[in-house]
C-alpha cells in the first residue's frame, strides 16, 4: 500500500498495490503492520457499509465527540464518490481546512480520516457502495455533524447535490457555536 499525506493534518489517501494477471488482480486493502509503521490507527472495531442508489446523494459531514471520537478508513467498493475530510480539531495546524478526493471501485483508493475530523461524500454514479471501518463503535449520544453547505468551510462539491437527509440539512451554522468538538 502507498500512503499519500493529504492537506488535512493526519489524513491520508491509501492506495493498494494491485498485482494483475490474466485472472484479474489481487490487492491487500488492510494491513495492521503497514498502518502501524506509518503511525496510523490499526485497531478497528466496526465495519459499516452504505449503499446510495442515486447519483448526487450526499451523506455527511459526520463525526463523533470524545470519548467516542473515531478514525475512519473509507473505501468505495462500487461506483464512485467525492469523499471529503474536514478538520474540526481546534488545536490542529489545518483547523477548518477540508480536502476532497475521488474514491471509486476502479481506483480502490481509501481515505484515512483521523479522529476529530468530519467525513462526508457525494455520489458520482448510481448504485454507489462504500465500506468503512471505524476505530470506535457508533455512539448515538456522541454523534454530531456540520452542514455540507456551511459557508464557514466553502466546500466545493463537484456536481449538483440532489438528495440530502433532513438530519444533514439540519445541522446548525458552525459559526453559531454548535459544539462539534471532538
């Protein structure tokens, strides 16, 4: 696997190294030793999947507050998404910066989102599926988020957003003091 640091402190684009022949390809998408050697979290307790039938579906931006803050390792297994990580750690050198990258079944790349960052994505194709692992189990009382269209972040989504949940539309403006602190 290759590890490319992203403009958000502690976030990485991880790309499996495919070995191909006439049968297709093989690639390792998780290796505890390789993650540990990079100084990254390698201890995951939960794996989740999400299917979005329609292009233009937006999910996020989500995170969990301490003591349930979680690292996410996200991979697109079908279709493609524009995947965003947003730094909400006040003590981070990249506080309030975001980075977006395309994850697809074809490129097999993964986004490593450190604890204290918000994560969300916009589907670029119909029938898109993601698989992501988390370092902490889901804790409903610790779940929070920020709006995908909040001017405080000015995220540039690459296409029209056609479907967003009421919950994701309802996060308050970040500037109003809504507590998202990890």
